[in-house]
C-alpha cells in the first residue's frame, strides 16, 4: 500500500512540474506568430467555369455551308465539335471558359483583328481564336483552312449568346 502512495505522489509531482515548466511566449514569439499569420495568402473561392452543355447550342448549326457538326468532347468549361464534309474532318471547333486560366486571355492584348467586336487572332498556321466577353475563347483549328476561312467559321458561332453566359 505504501508503494502505491509513493507512485501517486511521484505522478502528482511530475504533473505539477510539467505544468509549472510551461512557458508563455514572449513578445518576440508573439510578433513572429502574428507576422506569419498576416503573411498567409488569403484564399478566395472563385466561381466554377460555365457548364459545357450550355455551349453546345452556340456552335455553328449542323449542316451550315454543307458541314456536318459532330460534338466530340464535353468537360468542365470546354466543349468541342468537329466539322466534317464528305465524311472527312475539316476543322475542330472549341469553346473554352477562361475563368480558370487568366493566361489564356493575355495573348489577346495585342490582337488587331475583330469578329463581331471581339478580338481575334491567328495562333500558328492552323488555328484562329477569338476572345468573347473577355472570358470565353472560341477556337477553330484546321490544317486545310486558312485564317480567313477559320475566321468566317467563328462568325457562325452565336457570339452574342456566348457573351451573355
């Protein structure tokens, strides 16, 4: 019984010592903690990209100028279709919400051409792209069509409807 009292006394002393050794942070530690907290980045929630299925009615209509339009991809913020003539792919059409990609909008800063009031530019030798409402990128890619032909296809998109999304 005496051994159990000794064990209890030792445990109580150890606990008391541990509590007494706890050190409050000094003013320098408090300042460092405050600075670290204020330097932490502020995270804000951004709105998700537009639903891709809302883009589909804005593509050039199926059968326009003898082209068949076939949707091939639909992922968050992007819809894609192929233009086909006589069973062969002629162009790839894409609408992308650039809300999550600010870099995509920067390339239009030097654009000198416009389609329906929206900046448009050639990207490489096979692609023409427009920026609608400073948010949506409309792209026509084709190894056989020239820049003017690709621009004409962009004009067939419902750019006004896209700007309202």
